[in-house]
């Protein structure tokens, strides 16, 4: 069971990174917070105030038990902003959904 959980979390991290890197919309044009809904994922993306497309940043991935990525804004964004981290918070992953349903959506 733990290996499935780790595999699912790893898949989410890879998906979020790929969407941030290969998104058709340039991150430099985004506001500090944007709700992003694609065919494969639904998440909140927060950029540090100092964000520049020419620099690389650490990524903090947040998973909420109830699938509400916005709940992390008040508690974590000030820290991520101060440390210069991008924060991606899933609105998909929830405790009440079986792990098997998180396979790549088609």
C-alpha cells in the first residue's frame, strides 16, 4: 500500500513539474497565484514575488486531505515567498478517493 502511495505522489510531482516547465503559457506572464485546470490535473500555483523566468526555484508540492489546495495559502505561502519557492497545491488528491483512480487520465 505504501509503495502505491509513494508512486502516486511521485507521479503527481512529475506531472506538476512537467506542467510548470512545458505549459503553453509562460510562467513569467502568470500572476503570483493562479488556479490551473488541465485535462490531467487541477491545482493552485503560487509564485514568489521575486519570480523571474531566468532563474530556477525549488518546488513545494502540497496535498490536502480534502483536495483543497487553497488552504495552504495562508499558512505556507508567506514562508515559500520568503524562501523563494514555487508552491503547487493539488485540488485533485483527496483521502476519500482510492489510489487506483489517480492513474494518468485520458
